[in-house]
């Protein structure tokens, strides 16, 4: 249930298209073209994994257009990929100071604080992100993850339910729902959620594995073997001790 930064590249694409509109509208046409070109170069460099070049290009965008919130956002993402946490969070905060309604900046701040173990700040930023953008699936999911880590299962359940209400084919949301239901010993609901996850994504190994564990607990060994085999095929991390316990039922 960890936050996944690759999801955030969606905002990079949006930012490329909106780079001029996101900054100041005054100035010469040449300046606007220069900003757009440097933004594109930065995006492509980051996509190639050339982080130093991406940083240099985003800084050039900001030299030409200091009020470009999207450039600060994307620069923060690049710093995050490089492991420069202080620079990363500073850029997100600059983006927010320019555009207080930039939900992606709050989301990324939530990810950054969560990775540092600051659950209070992470929670506050995810909450701000979904306040601005109620349909922000990943923000609801990550907020649910934080609640789950703190044992706030009802709050986690509420957030995970929102993810699948917003996006009905969101396999991760159903998987996370299954985890909450299993934690609360609501095994029928857990089975239903995990099955929905593997219906959406048949290669969801962890969901197969959890189904195997539940069916084993319920002494439905043939079904447990079936789901365990699927988990192994997908490369899920299956406990070797569980495989040993299944051997008599094969």
C-alpha cells in the first residue's frame, strides 16, 4: 500500500501542456516560447532518468518565469527521485505559495512527509489534496494507508471505499479494502474485496495470496491451493512455510 511516485508523472504531462498558463502571462512571445521549450526539455530529461539535466532545465524555467507553480512542483518531484528531501519539500511549498489550489503539490508533500515518518504532516497534506480535488483517487488511497498504519480502521475503510466509488476498476482500492476487512475478521467481505481485485487485475499476486490464506484458515484447502498457485505464478512473495503447510492438500 505504499505510495507510488510513478503515478505522479501524470501531473508532469499536464504541467507540460499548462506551463505557460501556469506562469505569468505578461512578457514577450519569445519569453513564453523559451519557458515552454525549457519545460519540455526538463520533462524529457526526467523521463530519461537524467535528473541533473532536468533540474537545470526546471531552474531555467523558473529563472524566466519565477511564478510557474508547475515548474516548482516538477522540480520537487525530481529532487524526490534523487533523494534530496529538503529541496523536494521546499519546492512543493513554493508551488503552493504560488497556487494554493494545486492539489498535486499537497499530495507530493504528503508522500514526502510519509516517507520521513511524519504521519501528522502527511495526513494534513493528503486531506488538503482531497479537499481541493475530491476525486483524487491516489490521495484518498494514501490517506487510507496512513489511517491503516495507525490502527484507525474505520477511517481507512472510508477512504478506500471512496477510491472504488471514484474509480470502479481500481484494483488497489479493493485490495486495501480486503486488508481492512481481514483485520476486522470480516472474512466474507474480505474475500469479496480480494476477488474483485483479481477480477480487475488477474496478476495481482498479493490479492491471490490473501485469498489463499483466508481459505486455508477456513479449511477450504483445494481453493487455498488454487489461489496460492496463482500468487506464485505472479511472483508474489509467498511465505515458504505456507507452501509447506499446503503440500498435504495437493
